[in-house]
C-alpha cells in the first residue's frame, strides 16, 4: 500500500464569520446494550441450533454442531486407537476407522466420506489439540500427528482407484468362510432352510463387492427354479473379479535399477500368490454351499422322473396321432437340450477344477525348484569354503599361481557337477576327511580325482 501526502490549505474565513463558538454537552442518559447480538440471548443451550435457524435461516446452521472440548463421552478404545496412529505408518492404518466410518466401510458414499473428513478435521485440528495438551501439561511435539493421519485417510478414500486398492485388502471385513459342517447345520436348522439362505446370501453379498458385473444373482430360496439356481453357481464358479493386492506391495525405495527390478518381480509374485489363495478360498466356499444345497439333488431327481414318465405307455408322448407325435418330438428336444446343458455344465466345472489343480501343482513345483536351488547353492558354498579357506587352496603355503590354478579347477568341478546336491556333498565330505587325515597333499589328491571324474 502506498501513502501519499497531500498539502491542503484551508481557505481564509469570511469577514462576517464569528471569532469563536461556545456550546454545552447534552446530559447523559441510559441505553440498553446488546452484549453479543440476538444469538447471545436466544441460544439457551450451546448445542441447540434451532433458535438460530428460526432467526437467520437454515443455511446459517453448522452441519456439525459445536462440540465440547471435553472427551469424557468418547469411547476409550477409540481414543486409544487414535492416539496410536503414526503418520509414518499411514499405509497400514484403518482409513475408515480414522474417519469414523468403520460401520460403513466400502458401503460409504463419497458424500459421507467428505462429511466425515470435515467432522474429523474440526474435532482434531492441531491448534485445538495443542491447546488441550498444553493445558494438561503434556508435550505438544506430536500434536499434528493425528491430523496428518486424517489427511492421508481422506486422500486414499476420496480417490476411487486408491480406495478400491485399499478395499481389496481391508482387514476390517473378514474373508473367513464357513466350514462344511456349519453350512450343513444351517440347512438342517429348519424345514424352509431360511437360516441357510439368509447367511449364505449375506456371505456372497460381501464377496460381490469385487464383481465386475453390477448385477449379481442371489441364491434364492427353497422355491427357486432350476435355471436360477444353476445360474447362481455358474456365476460364482466363473466370477470375473476385480480384487487385487497391489496395496500390499513393498514400496521401499530401491538404491539402483537392478534392485528396483528385483523388487517389482517380488511384488508381482506375491500379488499372484495372494490372488491364487483368494481364488482357492472362494472356490471352497462355492463348493461347500453347493454340496449342502439339496435343491440340485431335487432337480436331478425331477429330470429322471420326467424322462421315465415320457417313456411310459398311455402318456402323451407315446399316444398315437399327430398330437402324440408333436409331444414326443418336443419332449425329445427338451431332453436333449437338458442333457446337453448338463454335460456342458459338468465339462465346464471339470475344466475349472483341472485349471485350479494345475495352478496349485505349478505353485508346488515352483516352490520345490526354489528349495532345490537353495540346496545346490548351499552345497557349492560349503565346498568353496572348504577348499579356499579351511584347506588354503589345497597347499600349506600356496603361491599366487597355485591359488589361481586351484580356483579355476574348483570352478570346473562345480560346473561339471551342476545341480547334483548329493554328489557335491559327497565330494566335500571326502576332501574334508582327506584333509584331516593327510593334510593339504592328501586333500589335493582326492580333489584331483573328483575333478578327473567330472571331466571324464
């Protein structure tokens, strides 16, 4: 801002102007003073906003009433949880619980998340917490820690992509599935099997949050038709899932390009392992529910009974005349279609089971190969340690040339043995025994014999 000084000169007084003026102050009088506007007088209770709304309109009322600075009414466990939050470990915190949305989780809307964030910010603002800690005589060094965690929680949950990644690994929602005995007990609990359908439907509703298709079939009830029931199981056996485990990736900064690539490979393998485990878990759930669902048995029995009745004398299918022929043709077509559908469903199920078995076998094979590789590495390291360290390159006082020659021969021996752990172990034991018996000279003879057998 710039200040400008203006030189102003008053004009001369008129010749007729009075030389002076004299006046008296009026007498004082008492007037009412409004201490704090109409709001001060009308508001009887600090949390009651209705008088304010009546005076000034609904839009002047805060969405969240002013709260007392006292935390007496706050749940102790919840306060302990908030106090335990660490901004450095924000990725592993329960974002929904931080914002007070643990009861909604993935069902929370964008507006509910926004409103919960605003409420948390107003309640746990660093300035407010600093004043409170100072009044209690406590350290205010970490007064903004909770505020940072709230900001991170909102940052994740307000982004649809990042929120989905968190929802995929949200530990606040159980992935446990019932045992076969539990599912069977649900079915046998009543004649209409209501407990079975209610609990199974709730479980699959939880799992449906990862379905790419918005329309997810229900398990139905005891009166559901064959097509609806088969459609339900076909959908879940072939679920197109959006669940991923990228949120759990190890994101520690790698110091070079090689380590970064190695870290990415490890993350990818770990994501695939978790995905396979989740697919197996879901398949077990569907298998157990299907095994206890006696509606499928009833459908098979009805199909068999229908086929038998169509072949009996006197039935519409076997009676003479055009009507009988037409009925027989229609029955044959329906039977053929039903048989084809049943065969296709069985083939599809067998293919899916074979695929799952192959994936499990591949995982086991990969684990076995990795274990074998570790054993080979350990055996080669033991032989190198023996020859170069314990037996000092097979010479009492080796020269540089002898050390180089022994090193080359050792590499040739290891290359010739390849991945034969048993042979490597045997050579190591024989060279070690010879060294104890006759020193480096004897060990060198045994080593030379092993090298010759590899070259042969």
